[in-house]
C-alpha cells in the first residue's frame, strides 16, 4: 500500500481545488477599494491634525524660550542692582562707623559739655522735623 504522500490526487478534487483558487483570486470587492480610500482619507486627516498640533507646540516652545530668556535677563539685571545696593550699604556702613568713632573720640576728649551740645542738637532736629510734619499736614491738602 502507498503512503498518503504518493497517492495520485483524484481528478475531481484537483478540479475543485483549482476552481477554489480561481474563485479566490478573481474576487472583486468594491467595498475594499472604498475602505482603502476611507483609510487614506483618515490618515490624511490625522496627519494634518498632527501637523497642526506640532505647529502649536513649536509656537508654545518658542514663547517659552522667549520667556526664559527674558527671565534670565531680569535676573542678571536684578543681581547687578543688588550688588550695587550691597556696595552702597557697605559704603554707608563705613561712613556711619567712622562717624561713631569720631563722636566717641569727641566725647572722650571734650567731656560733658560736648555731650550736652550733642543732645541739644538732636532735640532741636527732632522738634524741627515734628514742626515740618505738622505744618505740612495741616496746610498741604
């Protein structure tokens, strides 16, 4: 007996196989072309939406880049202003320190007489400032 591989195919089965092949190859389905066009249209729409979103994102990135550059410039400007203020405060601190040293030297050398003059001067300045504030407050409307 021959094993199944060496059997001759039956003619009727060969004809039915070839008929099936012709039927499968010659199937014309108009819906498949339409769905292909539909898929292409969807792909084009999605591509256009993606391009619009990429454009929006690039605009936002450009705005953020400009904003960060502006922030960096502001920070540099404020740092230079703070450095200048620090230099000014150190200058004022040195001036006040030197003034206090001179006052201390004056008080040590002059005694109580200079101390009385200084207290009188400070009281006079305070009275003068009080008079200016009250005068300007009542007549300067």
